[in-house]
C-alpha cells in the first residue's frame, strides 16, 4: 500500500485563447497553479485491477470503472512496464466533476505516480510524462504538480516563477460544464500571450498582475451556466477578496485572499448563502 496521495485542484489563474488551429483545437496561454484542496488516491497490492470510488462526488462520475481516467492510466502504465495491471485503487472524489479544475486529470496523474511506486517501475515524473500526454491535455501539468505555464493546446508545460503565498476560496454552483461546449460557444477576438518573468513578492502584487489578464472562456461559460456570473459577484463582494476568476472552462470560480482567516470567513458566509453549492477554502500550493 502507498500513502494516500493528494490529487490537487488545478487553477487557471489566467487563460488566454490565442487562436484556433486547422484541426479545430485552440491555442492557449495560461498560468496554472494548484490548491491544497483535492481528491485523494490510495493504491494497494491486489491480484487484478479494481477501482473503488468514495467521497461526495463519486456518484457523479458516471459510467463504469473502466471508463474512468484512473483506470486508463493504470492500464497504460502496466503496458509500459510489461506487467499485469494488478492493484486496488481507492479514489476519494472530493472535487466536483466537469468543473474546470482538472479533477479527472489530477486523479490520473496521482494514479501514475502511486502505481509507479507500488509496482517499483522506477519511471519517475520524467518517465511518466509521455504516458501523461496520451491520457489528456491537462494530465501532464497535473503530473508536474507545480505552478506552470501552459501553451499549445494545453499540452506544452513549462516551469513558471514561484508564486507568493495566498489563501483562496473555491465555489461551484453545482452545474457540470462541458469544455467542448464552452469552446464552441466562445465568440469575439483572440488574445495575446501574457507571461511574466518574475513573480510579485506578495499576493496583492499577484492580484494586480492578474487584473490585466483574464479568462477568455468566461463569457461563453456564463451563457451556458448563468450562475457563474453570480458566483463571481459573490466572491468579489467577500471582505478581503483581492480578485475573483473562473478557472478553466468553468463552472468553478475562485478568489484569492491575503489572509487565511478572511478566506475561511468568506467560505462560511457563502456556504450559508448558497447551501446547494460546493464551497471550499484553502491555499495555493
């Protein structure tokens, strides 16, 4: 048995859509960070491959175990190592499904790392990267698990400057949102890359940098899920909130705070005001 591994929520601090390729995929520029909020994955020795699902969002995954990205990650790794995919995987699903924070991709990355350790594959992060690219656009950055620049169609990962400490609140209105549907609904001009060389010394400076950047999918996502606009308005009104944004293609939104106490207070307030929504407070990793 390996120790439980956090599969952290992925946050697009900004996301610019640069253009559309001939194959229909869009070119992106994004700054990705991770939160200390996420799913948890544990693997155990077993005679064959099995996947146990638990947690508040387990029932929302749908399909069978073999349709889960974690299962596919296990099979690909076993094939690479030339061995049977023999393990029992326990996934505690704490993050909303199809919510723009990379839950499934982060789960797959955690499965690759945990199973490589259990099976003594010795591939490590570098060796696992090629497998990650074949599983989905967000899996490589989730495998890296640290602040990164995303380019290409989301598959080009490069190290980004270390960000200052920041508290945060995540909010999801309980509406799953298809990434493909959001890109299809997107209208308007394309943006430009907006990377910076040095990170600011504090979260206030980070928020100031992010204000000149945005998420080019927000307007399209709000058309499909109007509650996104409400979530952003509520986050912006929280005392101590420095900036509020939608992550990825939505519908999860987040706000950054300088003080953890302010973030926790905001989360309590939002849970009271929106009891049917998912709300969590934490910090950037």
